[in-house]
C-alpha cells in the first residue's frame, strides 16, 4: 500500500475532524489526555474553529497528519509568551487513529514539532508529561532524545483513579 501523508498545521477548516480526534482520544485514553480536551469538547465545531484561529497568537501549534484529506493524527505544542519561560515549549497532546498507528505517523508529527522548536530562536527546551504506566510512549520519546527529569505522584485523576506522570525534556543545543 502506498501510504503518503501530508503533515501540516491544523486550520480552522479542519475543526470538525480535529474535534472528532480529540473526542476519540478522550474515550480511548482518558488517563493520557490533558485537561484542555474538556474545553475543546465543550466548544463544539465553531468554538474549536475559533480556538484554532487564536492558538498561534497564544504560542500554540497544532499539527496534523492528513491521509487523503482525512485527519488521522495530531500533535499539540505550546509555549508561553512570558519572557521568563518562553524558552520552553510543551507538548500537551499527541494522538494517532488506531488503524494508522503502524505507519510511523507519531515520529513524523514529533519531528515536525521538534523542527519548529529548533527553528525558533527562543525555544531551547521541549518538555512533556507522560503517565508512568504508558511504557510505549516513554520508550518512543526516549528514542527521539527525550529524557525523564522528574516524576509527580497522583498528577492526574482520570478513569476513576490517580495517575503518576514522568516529566520528560528534549534539550536543544544552540
């Protein structure tokens, strides 16, 4: 099978597909999905289109993997605009539709996000949090140069229980 995807920023015209993926990720992995999903799900398609319009000015980049115009994967990265912390970008979400996981889309999305950070003159650390039980994700991020720098107990409450998280970072040498 010839499998070509287009990796590009998600735009307001993709709002319905993006919202569907966010809802799907919350159902499949409630313990892995950050708190912003609630805000997006409550906003509906029109509200999500507005959020997608406003995200870049807030320092947020939502990137999608599109197969034949279908959004099949997404990664979300934000950085605060405050001068004291704008050197740090935060990956706050990644999700790939189950039937497309075998095509290495996570790597493509992560590389796009890291390249954007590397090309920024201000960002020198990309960080994320991952539940300590998500061994495949921890291994994945380590493969791409992330290292664990801390662990927080009971950081998330989802799916009826508390979850510990590792903090991982990728340091950009400039």
